[in-house]
């Protein structure tokens, strides 16, 4: 089987076909075709969320099956099988020759399935996993096409082990500018310090994250910030654990909003019922744990709240962009309480993708946070685009990330510098130490001052009282 099975001009007029391909979608198919013509047997195509991946996949499957080729379409979650089968049927794919299957199922029954000429892998960033490799290895003569929005692995490795060529298409920015995705506003209101979390197999340790985020104060503040920034909007809240999801939902309910919590343990019929009520607007806020990354279709969802710190760019993109399905006049809102944007940048940042691993893909996060409204925006802007609050010059710290010093904080330190000791009033040890540092006093000043003003001295410094002679 060669490149001829992929369409050059994608549309043979057929009544079955209901969605016309957009120009960039046709171009992507043509570029895949060109790559195969040069001899590549495995190609991964990168298309951002909202790019209309399934329509492209359907067109490729339709064209291949129409020429008598057998197509195997691999998905990694059961819910997607039904959805994709529907799309394929609507797009006129001959389903006698095309099988849409769970990767685990195919892997288990590998000896029984007929050899495909074409294997299409959805969510191809999983392609290097053993279950996928087993299938690819079993059918070495099949042409392999992968699709993903984020062609990297959780350990930051590339997909070069599986694919020979990588083809990109239009960017997320372009999709927004051309009204295929809604524009968005991003707010970072950090409620938890993730710096102490340990990483295992490329992701934060789940038990540590659960422990960090299981905090009533965090849920309370989440509700307050939502009321400040996105009150009344249809919202999905991504939580770090089942428990956290339930408690966050309780907090929203107590504040008078109609809220539900869903997770992997929710029975299927209840899940469907809640989703239906969320779609029709009866439920306003949907809290969840590990659901609704890819494949959730609620076009009028306008806001997502991120309460799950993640090292996974894929997960971050899927979650943060869930509110960006296009609707006229809609502006999506993303409220990030865990600083994910400082690790991954903004959802529509330009990213350079390659098949290689980590070292070559290192990017610098170029964003700043507004000290007035907590919006996050590009470092190139001198004012907050939402509230027009002026930004201060960024400072570069040792890490590759650029960290913005809070303007309010800077002013406060400036004031402190100009304060005479005789005018200063301190209530805590920390305040005394801060003043000492800003003024350049010796550390002994802190001990003397605290002792004279009845401010408790931390026990690790109490030996200094003796040295100073207090
Ligand atoms: Zn602002």
C-alpha cells in the first residue's frame, strides 16, 4: 500500500459526507501524503485541540477503505470508540473495512485480528507504550499514522522511536484568530506551593499532590476567586483527587451554586445523567478527577479551574483548553490555582515540535502575572491587557523561567528601605529579619530588637542571646 490511498483532492461528492474539510485540513492531508511518497512508513501529524482532528482522520480512513484497504484505528479510551465510530459513519467511511478499537483490546486479541494496511493512532503521544508497540511490531508492513496535539512523552522524550516524520499544521493562535477556537483570559491565583512535590515517572507523586490539595482553605478561596473572575459561567473544575473533587463541589454547593462531582468510580448511568444536566445548564459547575481531558464535548463551557498540578504538557493543554470550543462572542476563562502556566506557558504559546527528546525541546516560559487582577499575559506586553495595570521589569532568576516580582511587593520593600528604625513597628520575627536584610544590618540586630520588644525568637537562634549577652 502506498501514498495513493490518501486523497489528493479530498472530496468526491457523496451524500454521506456532511463536514467539508477546511483548507488547512486538506493541506495537512496532502503533506502527510507527500511524506509517505518520499518513503516514510510512519508519520505523526500535530494538530492543536480544536483543529478538527477526527474529520481529517475520517477522510483518510474513508479514502483508504474506498480503495479496499483495511484500516485499524486505535483509541485509548472506551468513550472515544463510540464517538469516533459515529463521526466515521457520518463521513462515509466503509466500516466493514475500518475497525475503531481500544488499544488494550487489540493488543489482547492480536492473533485474531486481520492484518491492516493502515494503522491510525489517536492521541499518538502514547504511541511509545508497550501495548502500542506490540501492535505496530505485529504488522510491520502497515502504514502508520499518528495524531496528537502534543507530540511528547511524559518523561519529555520524543516520538522518534515510533515515527519517521513529524508534520505540523496551523497553530492554536491561528485557530483562535480564525474563529475555530474561542479567545481566552488566563488568571494565575496560586493557592498551593508545588515546589516541594516529588516527581516519579515524569509526573508529580499522586499521593503528595492529593495531600497538598486536600485543604479546606484552598476550596474556600477557589469559590471566592471563581466568584470574582467567572461568576455565573458554566465551569469545569479539575481536581487532584476524588476526595478533593467532592470537597470542592461541596464548597461550591454551600455557596449556593448547583454543582456535581464526577470521577472514575461514578457509575456509568449516573455519569451520563450528570453530563446531560451539565450540557442543558441545570448543573453549573462540574468538579472532576481524571475525567474530561480529551473528548468531552460541551461547547458552551466557558471556564475551567485548574486545581491539579501536573508535569504533563499534554494534560495541561487538554484541561486548560476545554473551555475554548468556539462559540460566537465567547471568551473562555482559565483560572490556574497551581501555577501550571509557569511550567508549561500559555495554551497558545508557539511550541517547536520535533521527534527528538527533551534537550532539543527546552522552551522558556515567557509570561508575567498582573499584580492587580492576577491575569497572566505575554512578557512582551508592558501593561495587563485586561485591567491595563502597568507591569514592572522582569527579573531573571537562576532557573530558566522568568519570574515576575510583584509590583506591590516591590513598593512595600522600597517603603521599608526608607523607614527609620525609630518609626518602624514590627509584630513578628519575620518582619524584623526582613527589615534587617533591607537595611543591611548585622543579624544580631534581630536578636536585640526582638528581645527588647518581646517578639518571640525562634529557638534555633536563642543561643545567640547568650553570645550577645542578653
Ligand atoms: Zn490586570
